[in-house]
C-alpha cells in the first residue's frame, strides 16, 4: 500500500532571510521523504505587495525590528549550522529573481526551478559577497547561469532571462500574490499544507519555525497539533474590544 502524500505550496520572496531558512529545511524534508510522501510547489510572491494588501509594514521598515531580525537569523543560523551572511544593503529589489524562478519561466521543469531557487538563496543569504549594494539583473543572471544543470534539454540562460522579462511572467507573479492573499497569506515564508488525510482542509503555516509541524503531518501525527472546527469558529468570532489610534508616541 502506497504511503499517503502531503502536498505543500511554498510562498516565498528572496527579500526574506526567514524564507531562505525555511526553503533549506523544506528541501531537506523533500529529500528525506521523497515525492511519494511530500510534493512541493514553489510559488514566488512579492512580499511588499502582500504588506500593502494587508496595510502592514515590513520588518525592514521598522529600524529596531530590522536589527532584531538580523540578530535572530544570525542566531538561528549559528545554532542550526546554516550558512548565513548579511547583504550589503537591505531591502533590495527582488522582482527579477522572483520572475526568474517561476515554474513557467523554467518551462515547468521542477528540478531546474529548485536549482535556481537554491542558488539564488544561497548566494544572497549564504554568501552575499558576489553582489553590490543593490543586486543587479546581471548579478542574478550570473548566479542562475551557474545553476543550470549541464543537460541538453535544459533551457539556456538567455532563454530563461527572456522568459523572466516577459509580460507573461510579470502577470503570473502578480497572480501568485493575489492567490496568496485569497488564501490568507500575510507574510513569507508561508506554507499551505494539504494533509494526506481525506477531507482535511488545507492549513496555513507561517515562518521558518513551522517545519516541525509539517513533518508531523507527513508522519501521520497531524492530529496532535490539529485545531478543531469549534476552536476555529470561536477564534473567528472574537470581537475587537479596542481599536488602536493612529497616533505617534
């Protein structure tokens, strides 16, 4: 009897160091369990567009939070033996690499897409020495070119760049963001998990510290962390007793 399959949609933006850490963990889970147990769909989104949609500010827009994030990621990376370096400037413009790593840009080649995501994340957050103050398309293109597997069927880097700059890619990235917002995605990294148990609704997990829950679901232990329908209904009916005034300290 075949093992049940857990499906995960991974929403990410290269601008997020937490997305970098979550991607590395998810990739390890995919290697550990194989496609027979875990199927992943990678969907790039523009974090800034999600922030605008939810009328929110990003961590990099709040100076003390920005500093905390870099400390927190540094600590996490050291504690978990993950390579990490701080970019020369942050935030930076991530639109081109996001469009470069769309599955359609990669001609629906999942392996190529994952190679490109891995290479760009590793170069941005694992060792950012290859970029200037504001990473350029040329720099991202160089990283992508080195990541393309040496096989006759693979797209050339020139073909990938043409696809990434097309109106189709621009629209698809926008559509990904709209889809994410409809699913309740408010930040990155977000994993929408479709459990292997029949008739179970998909669940949203946000943050690089949520991968242990996903592994529990893969192993059929999702019931331990399951949120009951009654609790879901109750939390959605909790009223706001106060509204924060829009004033300065």
